[in-house]
């Protein structure tokens, strides 16, 4: 009976993130198809198009949007020794969220020198493949360490090295963004929007967990998950909104602004729904 109760409790904790993660991934697939794959396929079929350039662009951009999270999920799925399929899905989702931050950091702060790669197609491929390679290396190291540790049967969210790297990657993205703007003398009020948003929703997530019996480290870990879901939701909804708006209306500044706010609002609503269920699932969790 104790085993069944433990399994039920574990499923209750895992389910909100797994359902939310798969929902966001489906939206990401649809968004990439309409914003990248379909338009470039149309260009590729045009008789006056340069086939090789169109094909490389289509494949590279599609891979760039999907490869990091897919690689992260697959590695995460194998990061724990568990007989529960839901547990494997859960760990896959955690590494998928981690892959998002790695993807952003790699895309924004790592450049491909024109001098070394003068060919445009080569640079395009590298820019879109490098984030996936970076995710594969970092995630494989952490997952390998977890599998070989005494905590291999536990979720990776209970593994301190993963939590520390996960939280560090979240902090690094807005911090490096501010530093980059300061160095390039391009500081504006929007420079601090992302750090402020991350801090605000991170604190909200942490405070809402005070009613649970989680330790400080566990609350920090779950707050990182919460914040990651929010940022991924905003990213996916913006991509989805841009793809849909491009087919329904003529692009304009006003339409784009309205669309951005709608996407942001829907992402916030989705995050609230997810986090409400997640907090309820975590109620009564022991330290």
C-alpha cells in the first residue's frame, strides 16, 4: 500500500510539468512549421529560387528551433534509473527546459567569425547547430554524473549539481544581457525588463511554495522550473503568434504590437494555470 501511495504522490507531482511541457512542444512544432518550414518550402518550390540556399535555410532554421530541446529531452529521459515512465518524461522535460536556457545563451553570446567561415550557408548551419551541440555536451555530462551517483533513482531535480547549473543558467542569461548592453553603450529602460521579470516571477514562485514543506534548495529548484516554463511559454507563444498573424493579416507595427501583447497575456495565463496545479501537487511534500 505504501508503494502505491508513493507512486500516486510522485505521479501527482510529475503530471503538471509533463502535460505542460508536451503542450508547449506541440505548439512549438506547429509554430516552426508555419513560420519556418512552410514559407521556405514555398520559396524552394519557386522556379527562380536558388535551391541550395533555400534548402539550407529551411533545414538549418528548423533544426535550430527544435534540436536543443529535443536533445535535452532525450538525454533527460535517460538521466534517472526509474521504472516509472512518467518519471522519465518528467526528467526529460527538466532537461528540455534547461536546454532552452543553453540555447538562448549560445545563440545570443556565441558568434561564428566571418573570417573563418566566409560561406553564408556554412555560417547559417553552424549558428543553428551549435546550440544543440552545446546542450548535448553539457546535458550529457550532468546526466552521466546523475546516473552514476547514489541519487540515480531520484528525479534529477533532487540532484544538487543539476539544480545549481540549472539556476546558474537562468541567472546568466539576463545578467549577461545587461553586461553586454553596458559594454556596447546600448543601455535603455528595456535592458532591465528581462532581469526584472525573471526576478519578479522567481520571487512569486518561491513565495507561493512557502505553504509546502520543501527545503530552501527544493523551493529554489521548483522556482527555477516555474520561471523556465514562463519564459518558454512566452517564447513559444510569440513564435506561434507571429506565424499565425503573418497568414491572417498584413504585417504592420500596430498589428504586431497587439499580437505581442496577446501572446504575452496568453503565456502568462498558461503559466498561472500550470503553476497553480503544480503548487497544489507539491503541498505536503516533505523536506
